[in-house]
C-alpha cells in the first residue's frame, strides 16, 4: 500500500513538474519582461507548496514501503524524490530569491534571463520526479511478481 501511494505521489509530482516545463514556462516566456515576472511570482508560490509537499509525502511513503517490503528500490526512489529539496535549495533558490525581490515594473532582460535559467533548472526537478516514479514502478512490478 505504501509503495503504490509513493508511486502515485511521485507521478503527480512529475506530472506537475513537466507541465510547468512544457506548457507554463513556454507561455510565460512569450510575455514581456514585466508580465513574465508578474506571472512567475504567484505561479511559483503555488507550485512550491504543491511540489514540496508531494516530494516529502512521496519520500516518506517510499521509505515506509522499503521498511515494509525490504526492497531497496523503494528506498532509492524515496532518496531520488527527496533530492528535489537540496537540488532546489542549492541551485534554484538563489534565482527564486532574485526574482522574488525584483518588482515587476523593474523587470529587464536580466530578469528574463533569470526566468529562462529557472526553467532550465526546473527541468532537473522534472527529471528527478520521472526517475523516482520509474524506480517506484520497477519496485512495484517486482513486488507483484514475487
């Protein structure tokens, strides 16, 4: 049960993350500097709340599945999904802080470059979600065949 819930939450995390990269970020970059920054702020805050929670929940569920089943793949998947936290704190948060302290009326080409870089780094979060979900899926399949 823990494993399937870990898989579900990692999959939802990945779906939300990839949506940002494939739909929201390209649309945001079509806006002018000011509008792009004004859109990024509330979008980022809402996305952070959802994705941070999903990563923690999925990691805890994956760890519980590992403990329950003894299959280390669940633990590996949990570690990968939790990697989103240090990845975000070390690589993305400095950009977030700069963007959050820039008033939209002062947005510039540098702001656009930061938003573009943010999107590329966010793709790393999408990749971590995909990898975690894939590991969980393999663990679930292994559990069904035993």
